[in-house]
């Protein structure tokens, strides 16, 4: 067992924990947590209508998702530190208010620039909600009850993921893309009213905030996302892309130096001496990376080259998203304590591997049942890991440092999601552009715009510039190129998940996660 684990101080007395636990705490945190995935999945369905309405370019449209994800991940560690120092309930409430306010600004935006700025600020609020909510759970429950509580937390994320695509599609069809953002405001108000029932908790040893670490980490993540956006738009060896990658390396190096020098870093690098902790906090890259890629890029595929409507595009994802809603509760109540965390997380990655490979059956306009099988297997893999990952992360450290552990884990989760969205968008556009230029040389001068528009599900404007007699052939070529690119992406996701399964099984030690199973 690691030094960090051996140094764990005595747990609070049962009576003290009882005072902070209960249904109000669980419901408030769960409702607030539903908002976070809704802010990713619902806008993904609304993106084609949104960008056309605001006259946005493909790159600007990408930042509707990237701006939210980058600030979400970048501020996670700072939010965890602030929650430990100033109170987890307080940061939860402040984060919810910021999140809701920026959702309202997004709904009222008349320009893509204002919308992107609001989304960036919304990500800051989301960071406060996620880290403080997980830390509240860790401080309020212990043993098997904690496992069940994190199962509920995982189910709340699953609910947002499951409901986001279909709700987003229905709302866009009913009243336009702006209602997708108003939905966050309505749910947030309900969650906010329940937060007064939560007892405040904090880390008595937390006295400072690592602003240097926040600035350098935020800068590194911004430049990494910018590199993927520029690579997809202008090429991977161009000055903007290489310059962005250089900025990422410089800021990341500065971040490591800052964290090694400050007395109380927000990213405690000493925790990474424990291989179990390293593998646990890296689970999002093998578990949720591919999931977010599918949630973000399958709806535009169904809607664009697939010819499905907004509501149908969301409904087609139900086999993928419903298990993520249901399984965390089932695992928390029936599987936890009977199956080790190592075996459970390994099995989850293997299911994702199988689902990814099976997804190469994807074709435009195919019957729903042909794609339901691979999506279901993929969803079973993700759903069985949700909740278990969060619980394992906070179980490796003392409960007083739960805010930091939650911050580190969720930083990796959201950073992985941000990188997934930015990199998948860039690579899909690049692969589609290259394939299209070879498949239809007569479209070579339009290949870049056609590829970018196809990945976002909005081809009408670009196709309108092609001679009517050639539009059908152009659409067929773009469809074939994008489908081929999606298949390549599925193989890459399978390789990533398989690598994660092997590492998880070989490295994680269940004895270092004793609190995870009670």
C-alpha cells in the first residue's frame, strides 16, 4: 500500500457522517450533476441549426463544444482546491449559479463569439459543480453506502447523457436550438433549491489556492485544443498547428515546474507515485474518450449524410446512452463488493473494445436495429464503469483530500473529453478531406469545406454551390468518405480501449481501494 494511503487520518465518527448524509444531499448533487453532460450532448444535436442560424464557420462551431470542455477541465483542480478550502456546498452553489447564468446568456446570444465566450464561462461553473459534488459524496457516505451513492452519481451523469440527444433533438424541432440552453436553467433552479439541505464540509488543512498551477494548466489545455482545431482546418504541419503544439508543451512544462515548487499544489504529483492511482485517474481516457466521440459525432452523421431528423438522431443513440443511465445504480447495489474494481473496470474496457470493432457496420440510412447492437455493447461497457471510477478515485486518498482527488480524477475525465471532441473533429475532417480528394478529384477544391461541413452535419450550404447535375454525386462521395473515416476512428477507439483493459488488469491493486467496496 502506498505511503499516501498509509498516512490516512482516522475517519470521522459515524454520528458525524450521519449528520451529513441522506436523501437531500444525494438528490441535490445528482440533479446538479445531470446538468453537466446535458451541456455536451444536447448542443451536439443542436449544433447544425445553431451554426447556420448564427452564420458561424466550421471552426467557430467547433468552439461551441471546445470552449466548454477546455475551461471545464482547466478549472477542475482549482475548483477542487477552492471547495476544500472555502466549503464544498458553497462552491457547489456558486458553480451552479455560474453554469445557469451562462446557459441563459448562450440561449440569448446573437453571435457565435458571444456564445463561445458564454460556453467557456459555463465550463468554469461546471467545474465547481462536479468537483464539489463528488467531494460532498465522499464526505457524506462511507463503505457500501458510499459505493451506492456514487452509483447514483454515475446514474445522474448517465441520465444527462441518455436524455441529452433525444431531448435536444425534440427541443430543436419544437422551439429551436435556444431551448437546449434554457433546459439547463430550469433543471438548475430545482437543484439549487435543495442545496441548503447539504451540510457544509471542508479540508481544515487547505489554506491557499495554486493560481500558478491554474494558469499554466489552463494555458496548456487551451493550446492543445487549438492545435487539434487548427490541424483539422489548415493541416497538421502548418505554422498555426505547430505553434499551438509548442504552446502546449511550454505551458505543460511550466505547470510541472510550478507544481513541484509550491507547498500545496492543486495537482499533487506525489500521488502519481502510486501506480493504482495513476491507472484509476486515467480510466476516463479509455472508458469515456470513445463514448464522448460517439455522442458528439454520431448525431451529425445521422442528421447529415444519414438523412435522419434531429429527434431521430437522438433516438438512435438510446442503445448507447440508456445503459449509462441504468447500470451505475445496478452495479452500486448488486455488483459492488462481489466483483473487484480491477475486474469490473477491465471488463468495461473489453466491452468497449468489442462495441468499437462492431461499429464498423455503420452505414448511412441503415435500419436502426443494425446499429443498435454495437451501440448497446459499447454502452454496457461505459455504464458498468460509471460511478465505480469516481468512487475508486476518492478511495485512494484520505477523505479530507477528497476535493483534490476528485479534482484530479475529473480533470482527467473532462480533459479526456475535451481532447476527444477536439481531436476527433480534427482527424475526421482531415481523413474525410483526404479520402474525398482521392475519391472525387473534381471536388478537390471543395474537399476541405465539404469535409468540415459533413462532420458537423450541415452540407446544404456547401452543396448549394455545386452545379445541380453534380450534387447527387458529390453527396454520395462525401457520404462514402465520412463513413470510411468513421470506421477508421472506431478501430482507433478499439485499440485504445483494449490497451486500457490490459493496463487496468495488470496494474490496479484492489487492496489499495478498500473503501471502494466497503
